[in-house]
């Protein structure tokens, strides 16, 4: 069971929970849930972001694309985050690509609505800044991880993070997708996956992975998993405060 599933998010997404606490009536509702397909591009290149996405049971990959045709993934976003965070900054544009790694559901909310809450609520800004700090830490941690940890350790860490972000022990990722996430050849992923499957930690075939022994997988993962799990858990709200809250503070602000 993933750590976020144990936490029991009220909306299915940790940052969406925070937004619910700060929103005005009608700004966030179930009618804004969209179903995304694996491989679907949410935005790409130099573009203005019109919508932010709060994944519920899926993963979105953010990549940096090079003119020579190569791309490198620098983070994955699931139920612990939001896609399109740069829309809250000046310029409202991005140079990255956001692509759905797995099929699933996400809340789609107008960037302008999120910006209004960001400008209005000091608490929401604090949470978003802490989330951005966690994203930066993940990017830095990934660099160190790639240089100093084995492919097997990185694969275990990647599978655990994906499981947490999808709130499921079933992770639908191909060897090619895992290779891009880790930054290695697909053949290296295949060798590592076979080893942890032989150890009885996962069941793997045709892009469908089931985690059979989470404690065992955590024991094989590098230290980066624990570090990043802590970084992304620090901004999680209390479930009871979200469930008991109603968005009824029209016109109010928490600014002094």
C-alpha cells in the first residue's frame, strides 16, 4: 500500500486537497475530472499553460527536450503534485514537455483560477513553494542517484515512487519508459527487473508491474526513495481538515 493511499487524500491528490481548502464556491468540483491516455501530451515546447492538472491515479512525466531529438525526464508527477506549476510564475509559459506516462484520471483546473488562489492565499503560496522545493530536491537527488547508485537500486526507487504516485501496487510502465526515467538503456532495465522478479519482489510482464513485496523492494532501493518520500510528504494536509472544510469564504483573504 502506497504512503499516500495510507494518508487517505480526500480528493485523491495531495495538492488538490490544499486547493479545496483555499478555493471559492464552484472553483473546484468533480466535473473537472478528465481521463488522460498514456502518451497524451498536455503541453510541449514554448507554450502558455492554460490548465493545471492534478493527477489522481496516473503519472505525468516532465521532460527537457533537446534540438538533436533527445529528451531527458527530470520528474514524474502523480497524486502528490500538480502539472503546470510554471503557470503561477511570471510569464506563464514553459519550455518543457508534459506527457502522460500512464492512463488515468486527473483534475483539470483553469490556470487563471489557480493563480487567483495563489495570489489571494498566503497559505496556498507557502504550500506551492514547499512543493516546488521538493521538485528541485528531486531533480538534484536524481543527478546524484544516476551517478552513484546501481541500475537495480534506481529501478526499485522508481517503481516505489511510481506506486506511491499512482496510489496502487500495480504500475503500468514499459521497459522503455523505465529506461527514460532512470536514464539508461532498456536492456539494463530488463536485467535489473529480472533480478528483482526472481527475488519475488515484483511480478513483471508486458509493461504491467505488480509490487508483491514492498518492504523487500524498499530494502533494495537506494536511499533516495526515503529522502524523496519525506520531501513530498511534508506538505500533505490533515485529511480531517479537508473533509470537514467547505469552500465558503468568498471574498475572504488570509493576508494581514
